[in-house]
C-alpha cells in the first residue's frame, strides 16, 4: 500500500499512472479524516468516481430542467465537487451499517442542494452581465447651474466678505 505524501500529491493526483487512483483514494481518506481501517462502504461509495459522475449528471439535468432546456452546463470541477462532498459528508452522514444506498442518495441530494442555487445565481448574473454589455451605456446628464444670476460666487468673495 502507498503511503500518502502531501508533497507528491499534485504530481500524483493529476498524472495518469497506475498509482494515481490509489493516491486519489488516499487523498479522499485524508480529507474526511477517517482512518483507513475504520472506513466503511459509505465513504468508499460516496467518494467514488462513479458517484461524482452521478452527481455531475444530476446537476446538469437539474439546471437544464430548471432553465426550461435553455442552459446546459459543463461538469463541475473535480476538486470543487470533493470540497462540497466532504462538507456534506462531515455534516450529514449518519454512518449506519445498513441501507447504504439510501444514505448515499440522501447525501447526494444534499450535495446537489448545496451546489444548485450557486449555479443558478451564477447563470443569472452572467446573463445580466451579457445583457448589460449589449445595451449602450447610460451616461449621467451634464451638471446644470441652478444659480439665478448664472454666476457662482468666487471662493475669495465667500472667504473674505464682511
């Protein structure tokens, strides 16, 4: 078994060698702070690549349906997804030794509910930004002199008047 070394992580994590999968698994284990001997099926299945793929597909479908088939988003980044999954796992995992698949479904729903509003907000902001770029700028009117004599007093006359 490979020992996880944080300094080797960027190289190992992004490379396509045979040990990369093991090191990615070790990274996830270290992120959820669970010793390897105490890891159960819940952790292994929840942080699996297949489950991350499923969450991504559910997010894409949810945004597509919510936007009335207007927006098809790309997959979320692996690192961002792991961060949110870790948060949801630490906060909401029940760690029951039975009914693992239902627990996974509940955790997946919580992950999606955590990400989905941010995606919708980002889409709305992007659309508003693009619309603002398309329309001409609204400039402020030039300042107007509202003095009746159409002349302003000089600073000297204000300071030194008696």
